[in-house]
C-alpha cells in the first residue's frame, strides 16, 4: 500500500473541536440577530454553472473563481486553435461549473428561479462556505465561510438602516466596541469620476481607489494614469479623497463639487439613511454610537453594487475588513428578472474568529461542551449511572459517561482536558445511599446530592 503524506491544500484549514465551539459561538450570535430582524435561512449548492458566476465580480474577481474541469476527458473536443485563443475562450469549453465565489450571486439566481413562489420583500440569511483563488495570507483563505443577510423586492432605505443596526448588534454581542462601519454610495463615486472628467470610467476609478489604504495615493494615481485618466483631472479629485470631519462637513464639500443629478441622489440617499438611523435612537451619535463613517475612498470592487456600499473594520487589530455589502438593484436582471431591488451584507466568520482570538474576547464557557461527566469504575457502577445519565440529558443538561473503567485520576484528567465543570462520582457508597458525589472541577469542592438536587442546581 502506498503511503500518502497527510497535508492540506494551500489556503484551507482543519477545525479542531476547540476551534469549532468558538466558531459555533460566533455563528449562533450572528444567526440570532439575523432571525431577530426577520431573516429566514436559505442554502444553495456549492457548485454553480460557470456562466452564472462570471461577469458579476469584475475582471479581477472573475479570475479568482475556482473552475471545475468537466468530467472525463475534458480535452477531447479541444483543438490547437482553442488553446492559442487564450484562457478566456478556452476555460468555458473545459469547465462548465465552478465553486461559488460568494453567496449573493447564487441568492440572486435562486430568487430569479423561484420568484413566483416567494413573498416579497424576501429576506434571507445564508451561512455557508465560499471559495476564491486568492493568495493565502493571515485573514485571507481560499475556503472560508460567509454569513449573508439580504432583502430583495424593495427600494426602501430602511433596509440599509437595518444593516447598520444588525452590524452594531452582532459586534457588540461579541464584545467588540471599537469598530468602524465605512459607508459610501456608488452614485457618489460616479460624481467623483465626473469631477475627474471621466464619467465613463467609474469602474476603473473604483478598482483603483479601492486599493488606496493598501498601496497609497501615488500608486493609485499611477494605476489611474495607466487606465487612461488625465493627471490634471486627478489633481481635482485628490482633495476629495482626503476629506475630514463628520458627515455634514463632508456633505457640504460634495454638494459644492458635484453637479450631476445622479451624484446628488447618492448624497440624498445617505442623508436619508442617517436621518432614519437617528429616528431609531435620537440620542445616539452617528460616528460615536453607531460607528458609521462616510468614506469617499470606499469603492468596493464588485461591479454589481448600484447604491449604498458598506465595509466594516475592527480598529487596532491586524485583520482586514470583517464585513461588507451594499445595494445591487440590477443584479437579478442578468438572470432575466429586471427591476428587482436588493441590498445585503456579509460577515466573514474566519476574520471575526481571528479578531476575537487576537483581542481574547471568547468567553471561557465557549470551551465547555459537556456540563457533567459520570465516572466509570466498573460494570456495576456503569449500570447504575445509565438511567441517571438519561435523566440529565432529558433535562437538556449536556452529560457524558467516561466510556472505560479506569482510575479516578485518569478520569479527572479527561474532564479537566475537556474543561468539564462538574463530575459525578459513583462508588459503592453512592449506589447504596442514592446520594451522588457531585464534584466542582474548578474549585475542587464536593457535596452529596440526589439526582433531583443536581438537576435543580444545574437549572438554576
């Protein structure tokens, strides 16, 4: 038999039980908030048709889609001409399927296929893995989970307000208090391109300035020049990219500089969102309490956003953004369903995990899976413990019995390693008197209790 050296594909990870209980803590927190705001669960396949995914993420995003080679001899119908024409024409011929790049496009495909059976506005959340052929690094993986919440079938800006409220509630429930929800609007970015005299190159502008915090203004300007922007035009927009102050300060500058109706509508949308947010809690401050900051340099590269866009960064940590999203009113049009407005956002659970680890914010009890363990000295004690074990489990108390007859030191060591807080010791005295030795594994204290008293104690 050939021996294979065990190893992982680059950009992927195993999750041990110790890690999974922490991940489940994050997922439970997110799921509770999503459902609190009226969102319903949905799942879609890991594999989508390649044609469903391509053209939705911009040129750079399309290159990161993991393609799946056709079954069998995928080169059977390929000739030399197909190869010389390049990968863009060759790929669809040898790979007709792909792993999903995100959850939003599959969601849009689902809505388009099932629109006659859905109740609109349709609100769904989805927690599943996605795959991207990106360069692996800390906080960036090739396989990772997204936690999406989207609503389609309405243009109401109340949906954007709910997104801000949900982000705040999830992060605060996870113990995070120092974070920033960056917000911008694609129509405002159109106005920025118009100021630069390149209203027809909004996408090029977005791709470049989205890298501003990573590569700096000089390299952004260099990339824009390579994309056909005039150097003098760039000098006009540079002061706008460095706007300071609160929303009202920045709004005054934008209103003075922007002239198109589309750009003005973008400013109006953001003003309405902030007004509605204020109504939800009049004494709250936009930047300090809701953690919202208008950032003109935010230009998420995905090509389907048409309105407000979001990105969330935890301050004072080394991890990148942990959430993002926006309005995509025209996304379902590519599936033959025009004029179906939508807006949504996503949490990156892997980055959230890294943030909570770095800040040491996981509660101690996330490591606790079992609450009580029965010892096991011999067959007699085992038979005595089994009906008691069921009684505790029937009360939804997480309980297990040590599976082998072993010395007490070894059984206590197992309980300590698993961070089981209580152990019930059953020996001959306990079986004779029906009083169980109930041991607190943290303090070492022991007391004699009936099974009913133990249940009452655990419930309280």
